[in-house]
């Protein structure tokens, strides 16, 4: 009898301890992100399956789509009581500003996970792929550049695009679509590329000539590849490749090229201070940096963040379609990446750039 009572007591203690043990991760995860729904839906779905298999936790996931400036503004307005757990995508300079305002927490990833991500990529200005202080880390490499509709270019008598100056061809008058740098971090970053590569005076002169050939300023950067894919415009400027790849997957005739010095973002990710689901957020980031997570990105047209992985898929796969779409690129670590983008310069000039755009381009631009 005593043996049965003792056994029962041990069992009850074990059950009680198990009931009180904290869950491996929370059962909910919310992102705020400028990254395309096409990409974040795939990442969340894959993470949900991973969490169910590893921890037997059904995670309710949600992505709040918001352009980078809007997402940044909302995070600031939340003042440490965020309605999301993770901020994902855009320029790393904004993540630095959020960290300075104590609106991010340190990731505290396992050392092996963080160490697998190189510190930077690119010359002469290295592009940081992770924050040395540990507040953000990249998730995938994403080039900004140009998209074009081959048949529309052919009709206009314009060769396939290769470099930035190809956009100033008089035959492209009214045929270029772009999004204002006041509404798009990809446009802001590419404006910075032109200013930093050509010098401020020559850079603004070039951007004004680009505006002269521009037939449409879209409401969102996501709309740029969309109007090009439909053949409404011949060329799109400052387009993240995965947005254009989404159109390619949908069956549209569209090509992407990243000219010399094109901005490459590591699509930073950070956990917001005051996040309600910090364990799920950290687990999500760790998952994205595994080979399984990186392949999810590759199938969405993004490139691996580590030289350990390459764009390699079965014949006819989305990965191989992405390789063809971007001109044969399999890894951004295969050859030196040319980069002139200086994050510190961009951060200091951010507001001045937007103000000058409003003054010199937005208020004077007339549709051709």
C-alpha cells in the first residue's frame, strides 16, 4: 500500500512539474514587414510546420504588411508596447535607429547560428549582414535593381538593359515606373547608390534625368514590377528582385538585372522590445537561418545569406527559374560584390534626401 501511495505521489509531482514547465515557444507569432506577402506567407507556413514537428505546438502566425517607412513609424509609435513581435526587411540603418531608441532587444541566438552568418559582403564598402551588437541579423540576400518587359523594349527599339545609364535612353521617355524614396526604402537606398557613386551634384542631375523619363510614380514599391509585368511600362527602377520574381512565377514576361553597385540588402530581422511572443520570435529567426529555412527563401527568389548554401534545384523548379530570371546568379559569394552604399552616410542624409526629392523632383515632375 505504501509503495502504491509513494508511486502515485511521484507521478503527481511529475505531472505538476510538467504542467508548470514553461512552453518551448508561444503559440502565436506576428510580423510587421515590407517584405512581399508572397515571401512572408511561405516563411510563416514553413515555420508553422517546423514548430508542430519539433515542439508539437500549433503556432498561429500573422504578417502585417507595411512599407518600410510606415512600419518603422508604427514601431516608434508603439513605444515599447508593440502589436507585433518581429520587424523584418528594409534598410539596416532603420534597425540601428530603433536599437538606439531601445525599441529592439538583443537576439541572443546560439553562437553557432550567429557565427554561420558572415559579418559582411561587398567592396569597397562592406554591406553588414548582422549587427555586431546583436540587435538584428540578416535572413537572405536581396538585390535591388531594374526590371523590364522584353517585348515592350523590343517594340521601342531599346536593347536589353544592363546598366543604370541605359535608363536615360530618349526612347524610354514616359516608359519608366518608380516609387518615390519618401514611400519606399528600396527607392531610397537606390537613390543613395546614385548619389554615393556619382557624387551628390552629379547624382541629383542623373536622378532628375531619370524623372524626365519616368511615366509613373507608384503608390508602393510593390506596384513597380506589377505595372511592368502587365506591359503598362517598359522598365521599373529600384525593384527588389523577389517582387519581380513573383510576377515571373505568375507567368508574366519580365526580366531582372542588378547593375554595378546595385544595393543588396540582407533583409534584416529583429525582435521588438516588449514583444508578446519572444520565444516564438527567436525560434523563427533560428529556423530561417537553417538550410531548410534558406531553401524556403530560394524558392521565393531570394539568395542564401551564407556561402554554405547555393541556388540549386531540380530542373524546372522555382529555384532554377529564379537563377535564369536573375541572369544565372547562384550565390552572391561566387564573385566580388561591388558596393558603394555607406550606411552611415545614408542614415545621416535620410531626411535631407527625401526633402530634396520633394523639392527638386516631386513638385516639378510632369507626366510625359
